[in-house]
C-alpha cells in the first residue's frame, strides 16, 4: 500500500498544469498580424517550454515553430509576430502546443481548436 502512495505522489509532482488561455477554442487568428499567446502555470511545471502551431486534421501533419523558449514564470502572455502562416494554409482548425523545446511531440499543453486566416 505504501508503494502505491509513493507512486501516486510521484505522478502528481511530475504532472504538468500549463494551461493555454489564448488563443481560445473558436478564436480566429490572423497570421499576417501579431497575436497574443497566453498561458497559466503552477510551480511544479517545467521552467521553460516552446510553442508550435499544429494541424493534424489533414495529411501530412503540419508542425510550425512559433516561439522558443518561453520562461514559464507562473503564466503570462507573449506577442507572436508575423509571418505565422504555414504553407499551405488549411481551412481546418489549428492548435498551439506547449512542448519540450526541441521535441514538439512531448506535449505539456495544447490549445483548443481555432481558425487561422490571412
């Protein structure tokens, strides 16, 4: 029983709680204009992360490097300056991933679906 308690405590302390608050699900982001990326975090989150623009709805998947590195600092906002349009720009929804820098597939958090337009 003690081993289970230790395992649960270890998992809780290693879990990330980064929360992407902007862009929010349903937003429209203009990739030829600056836009805000905002997040919330807790002290157990990693000290930094990188963000990627993704679209995995259509093949081939798109992963576009947006900003690196961001210091977690409990949360905040950064301005993402253009150009931010992957090519080709798709009509299906995009998301932003907060990830381990250098590894966009190790995900700390992901935004809701939003629309990306020129």
